């Protein structure tokens, strides 16, 4: 039986694991998504084990029947020789990563809570009687805004991809095309702001090009002035 894969970031995908109807994680998967040294999550768990509730924050599986069933459900996750496994639930995960306070960890926590631990709910919402996704007209507006943003950038493909990823991360979606109607106005307003920012970015580049060309065709231009112009060009980061 193949295991569903969930994309957490652009670089990281993990298998979707369940036990007794709940989404669960292994220590190895927690280390992977948080880019931690192998063994970090299990060490944190052992250090604070008395604070975790068995059957609520984690499942400690040792009986052969349950282990075999887990192997069949999630091929490749559990080694054949393994005679135990600890599975961490959502509440256990949130307790376990309290010490992970870097920017990446905050982002990963949000993605796991919105995506990984909500897979079942999302699947139920996609049934025929669930709330539909955007209408073709609404998606056309979103798509056009993203196209406009990319046209204002020299790296058009990268800008388009970044805009789609912004929607996905902002609303906890597996794909930007899963945007719900109730989030349409918020997403549109956000993209309109990005389009204005991208336009400013393009005009800034055009201005810098014009300043450079003007300086070059009006000799003499001192090396010191050229260096000052170059320094000015790289010392003005965009503000989001």
C-alpha cells in the first residue's frame, strides 16, 4: 500500500502517517522537516517524557500485530527488524518543538498544523457537498495578478512561482489552486499590493539603467563615481 506524500516546503516532502485515525509523526520525520541533527527530537522527548501522555500525545507501539499493521499501511517507514516505534500526535508535536524557536521552525510548525495534521479535514471538505474552490472568473483574476507580477520582474518564472507559494503558505493550502472563495478577496488584495511593489521594483531598475547609461555616455566619469553608483544600487533593499 503506497503512502500519501505531503509537501511541507519547496524542498521537503514527507509521508503522511496515521495511527488509530490520527495523523502522527516519527522522531526522524520531525528532525527532517526542522532540519535538525538526527536524534534531536527523540532526545527532547526522553528529557521531558513525564510531561507527555501516552495515547494522547504519543503512541508507543511494541506488540507485533500493531507493528505489522503499521508496516502494511506505511511501507518503508518501519524497518522489518524493528520491534517498537514511537508515534507523535499533533499535541505531542507542539509540546516537543517548544524549544525550536528559529524562524524556520515557526514556519514549519505552521505548515504542519495547517497541512499535515489537517489532511483528513481537507479531504472531507473536498467531497461533493463541501465548499467549492474558486470559480473560473475568480481564478482568472488571481492568475492575471500573478502574471502581472511576473511581467514586472526579470526572473518571470521565479516571480510567478513565488506568488503561487505565497498563496499556498498564507492560507495553508496544498496547492494555490485550492484557494477557497471566502479567501478570494484577501488573496486578491495581497497580490494587488505585490503587483504595485513589483512595478516599483521595475521602475527602480529602469532608473538605475538610465543613470548608468547617462553616466557612461557623458565622459569623463571617474572610477570613484562609478563605484559610488554601484554601492547605491546594492544598498537599497526592497521593503515588504
